C-alpha cells in the first residue's frame, strides 16, 4: 500500500526567503556600485538606441494593438510609444539586447544582467507618471540604479555556481527571476507578495537554448530577454492583486524546479548577495560580439595591419581559447543570419583580420557575402588552453582569454597575439570608461539632434544630479 502524499503547505524555499531579505532589507552602501550602475544605465540605453537603426528590431516594437496609447503609461526611449508597463518592458528589453552589445556576466552560467533594465525602467516610469498624475511623489533615478544593482546581483550570484545551459535552459530564466524580485518591490509589494511572484517565475515555462545554437541559431536570442523581463512585470502585477505563490517551487519532490529541470541538484552559492556583480560586470565597449569572443576580436584587429595584404597567403589560423567559447561559439558551416554570425568565433575573427574593426553592420548580408570571410573561416582551427579555462572561473581573475596566430604557406608566421582581459573588464576600467562614454555619445547621436544628445549626456555624467532626477523626467529626455 502506498503512503499518502502530505498536503501540508511548507515554508517558502530558502532561496526565495534569501531573495526577499536581500531585496527588501539590504542597503547598498558601495559608491563604486552606484557609479558603475550609472555607466551601465548609459551603456544599456545607448545599445537600445543603436538597435533602432535596424528594422528587424523595430518591427517588434510598439503596442500589441497598433495605435494604442496608455495614459500615464511607460515611454519607450528613442520612440514616441507610451505603453502599459508589461509591453513597455518587452520593447525596452528587446532594444537593449538586439545587437548583443550590452553588459555581460560570465560564470558557470553567463548572461547579460542589464537585460533587467527593460522591466525596471518601464515599471519605474509607469509608477512615477501615475503618482504625479495623482499628486504624489515620483520615483527617482536613484531608485532605478538601486534596482539595477540588486537585479545584477541576483542574476549574477545565482549564475556563479549554477549552469542552466548544461541542462538546456537559456540564461534568460535568471532575467525573469531577478526582474520579478526587484519589480515587485518597485510596485510597492510586500515581502510575501514578492515571494509569491518569484515562486511563480520559477514554476513558469522556461526558454530552451535552441535558438542560440547551430543549426537553429536565430533572432529569438535578441528578444528572449525582453520577453523574460516583460513576463516578470506581468507576474509581479498579478502577485500584487493577490495571486497565490508556490512555496516549494524549487524543492518540491518530482514536481519542483530542481527535480523537473535541474537534474535533481539544488543551487549552490559561492557568496551572499551584496553589490559584487555590478562592481565586476563586463562591458562590451569595443565590439558588438558575444563576450567569449571579445578578446579574440581584439587579437585579430591587432594583426590586421600585418596580414591584410597577405590574406591569400594564409595556410592556417590557430585560435587558442577557453572551454566555454568552444562550447558556445566554435562554429563551422554556413551561417544563415546576423544572429548566427555574431555567435560564431571564426566569423568575428575573420572580420577583424579583414577589416580591422567589427561593427553591427558587419553581421548583415551585405558584408557576409564577402568570399574572403568564409575562406578565412575554413583555415581556422580552435584549441583549448586549460589555463584559460581555469582562470575564466577563478573569482579573483575571471579572465576571458583568447589568442590568435597566423601561419603562412611559405612557412613563416605572425607572433601569437594574446589578450586575457577585454577592455570592458574591471581590470581595465580606467582605460575603458572614457571609451564607454564615447560609445554612449555616438549611440545618442544616431537618434537625437545634437542639443538633445548633449543635454542627456551632461545629465548622465553627473552622478548626483542623475540620481536626484525623477524617472519620468529622465525618460522624457529620450522622446523623439
């Protein structure tokens, strides 16, 4: 005779309780975290504005029903759309992620913590406009930066020791979790409501990585994070209406996340939540490329002057890299679309060698048809350096090393060019910040007249003034 299943409602899982305590009780004290969050805000919005140049992105934007405008709704930067916060979160998240140019976190799981800004900015703007309309006090950009720091931390700390890609799940599951947690608090929800909302996010359907890998790589990878942060807003708003939660969403035997989707393993945690992730986040400053290839592209561009006149004399190209790059972006065969190309190590290296630069335009069909690209790709071989792989995971290093060496048909070769830390790494922050600011200014100029761009830039360079600015006033500066 079988034993009856206990229907006693358990206490919430420890992971849920720890998230609630962090989001509601932990006060961010680090000036470095807030300064980096300001840089992250600039860079993330700039990436979104640049994406508006591409019709394949903009076709996804706007209200679900054309012509709909929501009074006191959230505005979408760089457009004239004013939408409900769920749809606005998708719009902003889609823009941010489209060109694969926003920040990155690399660990057992990788991802892009600034994807959470889609939900954060949409909700903060919606709340501020609603409060002002009712005679209340709006949120400030300090609230947005705080939410960004905490969302980064949640996504990044869970990612340190827990690999979702190894069980076939996409990293945007962590965008959904992090966004749900911080957005519930922004909306005025209680700890209990946040736990309910986040538990709902864990039991939600989760995206597979199918669209990131050969032979199915496609443009969904550019809007998947927008979908995740938008879903987070929806779940948070439902929780505030009293929607129940599922306290053992992770640990329930057979039916919980661990048993169903994580091979029965529980999450492991390397450190507690504070502001570590924002302080150590990686910026994509130089190239719109999957981050495991950033240093490889830098190596290729350093070699460009030497090899550009000898491309036909190349016998082979040796790419020395780390295990994650081999698993994710080591790709042979035809590349079918821009999303396919910006996740191909060999394609990105070829562009660097041929053109001495890499921009978003290099992934488009007009460039990809250049026969020299596939000719070079065919001559490339990749190999793993175990030191690169080991130091990729070491907390005090977190390198993303690559090396490139060219061998010619006459037996000669270039030196092996090695770069261990990309320019967006914390170890190169002093070198990177001026370039990040230049990148932001250039991205603003793709969308706004000079006077408007200058006003936005001046505000964003002033930490104190930016933090004190009401959210809706900040967003209004981005209306075109």
